[in-house]
């Protein structure tokens, strides 16, 4: 049955109020309607008394059902925005979050001062959100997106193509818990948002994360620090002398992560906070630049 745009919105919002506050329910309903109609929210408001086609009505009904079952909105939409980029996402990658803007900004702010045509590695890339944000802001950067998951790399490749960055951005399969492959060569900077959820925390994750997001991208070992230890030891070999390492971490892990880096020859240059004023990322330099 076809419905007016206004009724589609109101029906979706009313259903979502079963488990969301009014503001969130309205936001979700607006996003769904804009996505499935291909219209901006302003256009929908102007055309609120127009009838939507049957396909839009079916898609809205199915999307609301998925949301009520607990599936996160970005997976329902199949896309999410990060650093001004609309990125394809599915259940093979983590949803890009505002928290991660902190490490992306740290990498970009340092990257603009690197030598011409810098090589930058985004390790544990997932959707490619950090590396693509870097490539979009540093116009001469050559960025490599690396992940152990072939399914995640398939998502990253879609995003490279969608943003027309294939000339400067590539994908490779690599394991952050193993020695850096020799074929990678040397990078001016490595940036990473590695898995850092502890064993006890994994059991306490909300269902929207636990049941939908990939555990391989979440679990960081018993204390959440396995990937930091490995990157500091194994991926320093993939940095040029004086190269930089940018890492995201849980706000409770900052001192431990910095200690791991210092024990492996890094100098801590900056620790920064996210939008919620929680410490979230570090910039460190490895060794000294030759000459």
C-alpha cells in the first residue's frame, strides 16, 4: 500500500519509539526516508503530501523491522559518514565512529608536514575510513589500506572506488599481530585503530555491537593491548627513520599504550582527546630521521 511521505515518516517514528527516545526515533526515521526515497530531508518536507511508491514503502517497513530487531542504523542503510566522506559499510567492518575522528585528525595534522608524496599505512583499516580521510585531505599522499580480513578489504576497495582515489590508495592483506611483510617497504607514517576491547569487556558489549559488528575487529586480547605490543615491535620495521605512528585506544589505556611505545624506541609527541573530551589517540615518532 502506498503512503504519503509524511505518513511514512510518522509511522516509522512511532514504531521506533518502542525502543528509542523521541529525538533518536525521529532522526532514524528521517534518515531512512531520505535514503530510500533518494530525496534530501528538505525535499521530503516540501513534498510531505506526495505519495511514495510501493518499493519505498516496502523498504521502509523492512528497515524499521531490522532496527527494532537491534541491527545498527548504518548497517541498515549500508552507509555512514566519516570525516565528510559517505562510506559503504556492512557487517564485515566496524561502523566508523566519531571517536575515531581524533586519530584521523592527528594523522592529517602531522601528515601535512611530511615530505612530498608521503607513504602512509592504515593498519587494521576495516572500511578504510581513516586512510581515506587522510588521502582526501593530503592530496599527494600515497595511502595503503591493510587488514587481515579479505571481506573487510572488499569493503575498503568499494570505498576507494566510490571516492575516486584508486590512483593514490591501494589495499593489501596484512596481519597486525605478525611481522610486517617485507614487500610493504617503508612508510612515513602508520596510523591504526586496532582492536582494543578486553576479554571481560567483550562479554559486556551491548547487543547492537556484540551481535552485529565483527569480533575480529574488536577483541584486543585479555588486557586489550595485544595489538599495541605487536605493532610497536613488528611494524616499526615498516617505518622510515623518524617515521610517525598514530594510534587510537580506549580512554583507560593511554598510559599503558604510551609505555609500550616508549619501551620500543618511540618518543611521545602528542596525546589528544575525542569530541567527548576523553583521551583517545597518540602521535609518536620512531628513532631519529637520518641526515
